[in-house]
C-alpha cells in the first residue's frame, strides 16, 4: 500500500511539472524583451494627443491635478476669511519661496488626510479601536493645523531676528545720515551692508519708493509686513518727522538711543527669568539624580545591615 501511495505521488509531481512547462510554452503573450518592444510599438501607434500627454512631466500629469483638487477641497471647507489670515501669516513669515495661500490650503488638507489615516489605521491593525479613534482625530487635527504652526514658528523667528538687528541698523543709519547722506541713500547703505530679514524689508521699501510710492506709504507698508513693536515705533517717528519737517538726523539719534536702552532692558528681563525657568529642571531632574548618587550607597548599606539580623 505504501508503494502505491509513493508511486501516485511521483506521478502527480511529474504531471504538475509537465503542465507548467506546457502552459509556459503554449502561451502566446509576449514576455521579457518582446513585451517591452510591443509596448513601444503601442505608444508609437497611439494618437498624437495621447503621446503628448505621455510626454508631459509626471508633475504636470499627476501631481499638479491632484494638488489642485486638494486646494479646491481646502477652499470649500475653509472659512472665507481664512485666505486673508494665511496671507497675513505669510507676510509675517517673510513670504518663503514657493509658498502661497493655495499651497498652504493644499498642505492643510493633505496633512489632515495623511494624519487621520495613520492615526486610525495603525491602531486598528494592532486591534485597539478606542486608540484608533483617539489617534485618528488627534493626528487629523494636528495635520490640518500643522502648516499654521510652521508659519507661526517662521514668523516668530523672523520677528525676533528683526528685533535683534534693529538697534545696530539704526546706529548705522545715524552714522550715514550724519556723514552727509540723505535718508534714502542711508537706508540703501544699511540694506547693502547688512543681511537678514530687516535688510530685505529695507530693500523692498526702497524698491517701492523707486517705483513711485511715497516714502511715508513705503514705510507704513514695511511696518504692516511685520509685527515688531520697535520697528513700528521707528516707522511712526519717521513718518511724523517727514510730515512736520523735523530734522531726520535728530529723530534717528533719539530712536537709536531708545533702541539701545530697550535692548538692554530686554537682556536684563531675560536674565531675571533664568532662575524661574531653571527651577523645574532643577527640582525634577537634577536633584533626584543627586539624591540617588549621594544617598544610594548609604541606602544599600542600610538594607544590607538589616538583612544580617
């Protein structure tokens, strides 16, 4: 009986191999190089409109239309005043290259979809429906507001840098004006010899003045593109000096002195905040480690002493 079972098994194996060989040999579909050549011939035989579509870059054929749908979806579910708010945040962030309102809306929708999907399906695969709901909703909200948080961080860093650079720029303005240059020429001198967002704003104000915008209007637009209080105060003083005919050198000297005083006050304020900020790391991180290092060996010796009794 065992011999018959072995014989049937061997026959079945050979029959299967023969079937596979016959199926592979009898297939009429092209394979390998023949299939590639057939695909090339099919593309050549396609209509001109289809070949033009295939010759376009992948970004124009797939990525662009997909992102356009995301933008339209973001506009549909976004309040009407949200576009103006995003434009304001972009201005405060310095209008990064490649960023506009439509791109931000598209990334908000894309972040919501990706975050919600990851937060929901990963815990579901692990078998926890409650955590899937919690993480799904949480990551959806985080993905939707992620671009807003990024713009806020960029705007905050830019404002802090403008505030740090403003006193030195005003000192250079004072030196340039007192050496005989006009205000516009002094502003151009400062913009050429400095780097950073403040120099970029000075360049933009100069370009607006060269295009025909009044000095007061260009300076007001400069202040509106930032949220730095010191810069707004400087612009207000310069606009008033221009309106009332006050000598600009005197105004610049006073403004530069005030900016230096405010910078010293901010440094003192930051120094006064250090003890409060260091208190929590000291209590929850440093002191427990010191207690473990200092009292740990003594505690071990006490435990060993009690074990001997």
